[in-house]
C-alpha cells in the first residue's frame, strides 16, 4: 500500500514564526502536492512538484514556499505564519503525470496560528 | 478554468436509505472525474473514478457515471450504512493534470 506520512497531526504556532510541514511518501512517486482544506472551500492547491528540485505554484501560493531535495520528501514552509494560515494542510503524491492518475493523501496537519 | 460544483451539505440519512450526492463540472477537453472520501480524522482516499464519457466507476457499493452531455458525475449508493458517514469530494483532472475539487459534502448516517 502507498503510504504518505506527515510530520505532525496537530501544530500550534505564533504569528510571525517560521513553520515547516514535512511530507514523506514511500512509493517512489514522481509527483507531490500540498493542499489546504477549509470548510466550504474544499481543497485548494498551494504548490506541487513533478521532480526533485522542481516546484510549481498552485492556485494559492502566496505566503508559502516549498522544498523538494529528495524524491520522497516534500516540505511546505510558511516563512512568517499569519492567523489566516490556520487550516488543515494535506500532502498528496501520485505516480504519473497523467489526468487519470490517482493521488494518495496523508492524514493531514491541523495548523493553528495564534 | 476548471470548476466543480457539489451539492450543498450536510446530508443526514437513516441507515439503508438511498444516497445521491450531485456533482457537476466545467472543464475544457476530456477530464477524468473522481470521488474521494474523507473519514473522520483521516486524509482523503479515492473512492472511485471514471476516465471517459459513459464510464461508470464503482466501489464499496457506490457508483457514479460520467455524463458528458450533462457535465455531471453524481454519486449514488442504494443502501447506506453508519460506516459511510464521512465527507465526500468530487474532483476533476483536466489538461493540466491537476485535481480541482468541489467544496465537499458531509454525510451523516444514523442507525
């Protein structure tokens, strides 16, 4: 089975802190994604990566950056956390860059910024 | 751009009732369509998918048919169980090969 793990289930940070969210997948997938999930808005794509050291902006990249130094690991960085970044963050991976491919999700990190 | 519109929730049903969750989409070309489910405290997992017009996806008693003429992909189940209580997301993958999600529908099934 594909396993996508996220470093924390719950995280509480203060405004202005730098925050790192880590995601690791164990199936040698090429593609990795970061989403945020908010009630009534579904999932919105923040950043994605189709290869090591490669990144592309999604729909809502402002206030975020990412790093992919190794194929299995994709990190989301909040350079200076703000209260409007309080949300559930979901990481996903997929094997191929085709429209039919399934994405596999981690359990999510619920981030609260005070 | 691509968009997905889902039936507003929450939906509350009694066990063994019939379920329909409506989903319509806007996309150019020939998208693939998906239903993902999120059980309490978990991430999303694929429930079913369909990759071309008139395809029917099915899994765990759930079904959805890709209707290009009505741009719809409604989710149905003939007899729901308490264990089906979850949030259901309709999604599409188009030419950019990224997923666009609907807003999600919370389903609660009462015993």
